[in-house]
C-alpha cells in the first residue's frame, strides 16, 4: 500500500474484534465529551457538550481510500468507527456508514463480511436522533465504567452537560430495545486500580455491584470487562489483574443471571 491515508488506521489485530480497520471521522485532534482518567490517547484537547456537533461530511477520498485498503484485507473482521474521541459528535456519521456499507458489498470476502462496528462512550445516547444513527451499526460497543454518579464523574470526567449516570443507563436500555434484533450491543467496562489513596478507583465493590445491576437492566448481548493496556492519561491509574477481572465477571454473571448475555474479560 502506498497512498496517503486520511480516514483509516490499521488494520490491527484487536483483542475484541479480530482484524479491525479503524475509521476516524473526527478532526485530527481529540474531540470528546469525556476526559477519562485512563484514556489511552491522552487528555481531551476539546471537552465538549453532548449537544455539540461538527459537520464533517466524507470527502470523495473516503470511498477511494476504503476500497483501496480493503482489497488487501479480504479476511477483515470489522470496519470500526471511533478513534480520536466520540464519533457521534460528527453530524455526518451515517454518511460514512452508508459509504462503508456500499463498499463492503463491492468487495469479495474470503470469509463472512466484516461487521460495521461503532465505539461510543454512551454520553450522547439520551438524544433520540443519536440512538437512531447508532443503531444502524451491526455492533455497538458502548462504554459503561460506572453505575454510581461519583464513580462516573471521577472516572470519565464528563463535560458538565453530560447527564447523570442513571440517565445514561436508561439511554442504553432504550438503545437496546430500539436496535434491530440482528444487531448487537456490547457493554464495555474498563475497570482500573489507583496508586493514589485519595482517588477511589472504579474497581470498588459498590460500583461493581451497581454496574452488574445496570447491566441486568440494559440486557446487552455482550459484556466485556477489560483494563488499562497502554499508557493512561493519568500516571496514578493502573490495570487490575486477571484474578480480579475473573471475580468481576463472576459477580456480574451472578447478578445478571441471563444465559443470553455473554460476559467475558480480556
Ligand atoms: S471516551 Fe474514549 S476517547 Fe473519550 S476520553 Fe474516554 S477513553 Fe478517551
């Protein structure tokens, strides 16, 4: 491959998605409604309201770039939207989705065609228009790290106009109800520890049991528990170990108690 790339990254072998081609539809700087304590792409340059929108439609380059890359990867598993912040902030999200969907039909895949996947931090899902857009994706990976407002604010540092965590949990319930049955919702919870005694990490037992109750309410298809894997935005945050991840999965399984929810850690 020898051409300039504007929208795409990778593909990378992802622990969650298999071979995944990243799509960034945001500006070159990070644009997000959160400033998560563990963010692996650094502190948020521009912390914005969930009502903030940019209008950045795909240029003709997007289709060409995607086509040029995909012909080298007929075994791709996922075309994944969501780098550099919260992708639903781009008003033109579905224009990109449409092009990706069309290009996907034009490629000859050696296995089943890749999923169109969207990462969201869930902060805009209380807006019905946004849920309408998000539910078009085959797989939605929605962030939920906390189910208590204090833990939510400490962990995700949301913009002041982001609603409280109860509202976001209710939005995830609505999203799941509204999604087509052949599309899947995955809740992703990043659980971390802290070196600072005055900073309570979200691994605390009260948050974990509330999180399990929230998941029971949302009824997602998939729950993924994971932890910090790269350099976090804040030095005092670090990864929980595998034993703790397993315990958390078991605790959630016990409370959710639903065979149709696939709960795992990585
Ligand atoms: S939501 Fe994602 S991009 Fe935004 S600050 Fe958190 S981890 Fe970083």
